[in-house]
């Protein structure tokens, strides 16, 4: 029952979004997750939780809120997806991913339970990768007695495996078109799926956004008599927002300096949601959270792979810095484009390394991002859902950018450094799988 065996078993499970040729598409049913959770003793009901759904920003919001709660002295669980390098990253307690031994123990308990349920007919199929991971996280948080857990929804909300908890509050971040084949082809349809995390008489924290999303979320909240909290009070005004690295806010009657390591103007909205959530948790659930805890928690947030800049170690010959950013849908691409346009100092030359999944709107992402770069190096990501080099090249052709291809992430980085001056910048973007692999390679070369 080793960690390696647990990893092999987990990755042998069918991914939610990958459909093998000739096989029917997976059908989501929350009832099956409830059967599994019940057989495990309903660990998800043994700790208070916060659910965070949305298209973009839900991971950043979750990480920021968890950091605030940890800074306030609470044993805080954080469940996010996907991971960058190691699957353990998805389950953290106090900012630390669970150990390999704990991971293996929890995995085999979930797997053994699932196999029994299938053999007795209680479940039709073995739980998927994400369902298994979610159950594993629930066990870890319950048995390691967290004071509160922040749970990032995987996809959608209404039928997501995380949605078997009874959250103290529900947070909905910005919504845009993504996973349209699963969630619907309109903002309204996707917003209704995301709003599935709301509870009757519960609390919703969100920000004004696309009019269709606002209307749909408002309708669902009204139907459930959920109390809405607008986090706009914690979004800085234009003058404050343009100061650069930090800005001041009034929080809990005190002025605080907000300095987040998460770069980009779009992150100000995610930070605002986390602040509003922390204030609600303090005011309504007797958690001792101060303005100082909120400021320090924001400052100490860690969320790798999002506008993360990595320089070469001193022993390595001078080369261009690498900027890692997951921009796997048009909204993410616009956020990256905006952030790149405000970099100081402005890099003399910018080269991109790009790879994504075949079910993403590659042409639209390329139209948004690729004109910013002198050249783009395409590489296939390590996923059965990957877009091929040919697919990406065809989608990018109308942008007119100079395209190159690489056989691996290591090859792509080498080519990018070779064509980019030391005072330039290499941007690795697209799929989280690409960013994670590049980050691991950079870490190895730094050792």
C-alpha cells in the first residue's frame, strides 16, 4: 500500500473530461458522490467549509482566503485543482501539502470503500479521479481536525463532487465561457451551474460582473433566499489600484495596506472576494480574525504558476527570466495580456511557449495573446486531451506571429532562451499541465 501504488491507482481512473474514442461521455450525478461520502462516514460534514466556484480566479481566491484563516491561527484545509507538479498539492493543511504516507492511507481507504460499493451494486461505476481525490481530501480534513476548509470547485458547481458539503458561505468568482460542452454555451447557463453551490438561507459572496451572470446568480439567490454580499467595498478605487504593488483599504474599521504577491489587476477582484469572505466568517461564525490577520494573510499568499516570475540561479549564465501563467481560456488570456502590458521595466523582447488542450478555443486565445510576442514556440502538453502541434499551428496561423515547434517542454525552453536576449522575457502559458511541467523543470535546473 505504498504511495507509488496509490498514485498509479489514482491515475488509472477515468478523468472527468476525457472521453475515450468510441466511449459514451461521462454523466455527472452528485448522488453517486453522496453514496461514497455516506459509506465513508460523511467526513465532509465534520468540519466547517467554504465553497468557491467560478470560471477564473477561484484558485487565487481560495488560496488567499486560506492564507488569511491560517494567519489568524486556524488550522485551515485547502483543496484545489488541478495540481502543477504533485497531486498532493491539491490537499493542504496550514499551507503544507499532505504527506505521501497520509495520501496513500486515505487513497486506499477511499478505493477499498468504492470497490465494495461497486461490488454490492450501491455504485454503478468506480468513482472518477476527481471524485476519489475529493473524498480523500474530506477524509484528511476531518481526521486531521481542521478548524475550517476552503474548497475550490472543480468544474461547474451544481454537480461538482465538492458540492456535498454544507458550506458556511459560498463564493462565486468571475464567470466566462469555458467547458461549454459540459456547462452550456451561454454565460447565463454557466452561471446557473456555478450558482448550484448556493444553499437555501445561505450566504453568497460575489462581485458585479457580466450582466447575464449577475441576473442569473441573482435569480438563483432570490429563489433560495440566500443573502448576497457584494465584495465591491474591498476593490480599490482607480487611484489606489494604479499605485502598483499595494493599495490601502478600510477593513473592519481599520486602514490596512494590501500587498498581494499575485500580480495583475484582475487579482484585486479575487483579493476583494477573500476579504469579504473573511469578514463574513468573523462576523457571523465567531472566528477571531482581525484586520491585521487579513493584511498579513494576503501578503503571505502562495499560488504558484500565476504570473510567477522565475530568474536563473546565479551559477547559470545570464538568461531571460521566465514568467509562468495559466491562461487556458479567453478570459485568462485577456488577464495575462493586461498584466504583460503593465510590466515594469518593459522587457526588450518577449517569446512565448504555449500548449493547451484540444477542447479549448485555441484560435481565440491565440488572437488575444500571440500578437504580443516576437515568436511563439508550440509544444504538446502531457494529457490525453492535448491539442496537437498541427491543431495549434492552424489555429494560430491567422495571427501572423512567427511559430516554432518543440518536442518537449525542456526543448521549448531551450529554444526560447536561445532566441530571447537576457533582458527579454520568456512567457510560458496555456494549460496548467504545461505550466506545471515547466515549473518542475526550472526547479530541477536551479538545484
